[in-house]
C-alpha cells in the first residue's frame, strides 16, 4: 500500500514568520525519540529584499533545551545546509536538509543577511521511520 501518512510525524520547526531584519529564526527543539529519521522542510514565501540571503544551520545535543547545542557535522547531514539556504530570487520555493546524527534533540535555524524588507519563512520537521505505527493524527 502506498502509505506515507502513517509513517511520518510532522511538527512545526519554525512557524511561518515574517522577518524584516537580520534576526535569526531559531526553531523549536525537535525530540527524535521514537523515530529513526528527521528531515527539515523549509518554505519561503515572499522574499522582498533583492539582496537578502538566508543561511541554514542544524544543531543537535543531548539536553532537552539544547543548552549543549553544537553544529551538526556535514557527515551527519543528508544534503547540505548551503543547498537548504535561500536567496531573494527563491520566492515560493522549498528546500530540505536531513539529519543522520545520533543525538536525541535537533534544531534548525535560518539566519537572514542583507534583509531589510519583509521575508516570509517557515519550516516543518518531518520525523520518519517510527518505532511504533501508525503515527498520531493530529500530530502532538
């Protein structure tokens, strides 16, 4: 059966946000307990500033509040943070970056540069390969 629905658990990583400066958008801490995979899907809406760029950083750690956060090594990412970033030319596009590390807690941050106008950004954490199925609906 072609079923992705019962095999994934989407959670908000960065709520849809309009940012008009270079303030980093620090995402929610995602608890990977009970899942064997995690992919962040990043969405850009309107990116109004022609010079703006949006860099992506994935961090992980063992503390639930990520007080021990460290940048995830490139060898533990699926895709790259560079490919997950945006420029002002990327209105209405999506990007993705996967986590293949070993820590329980993971967070995504999107940092604008050269942004002086409205930029709409959001991200979803998609947990997959659950240890127990089906996954909850709606996700908790």
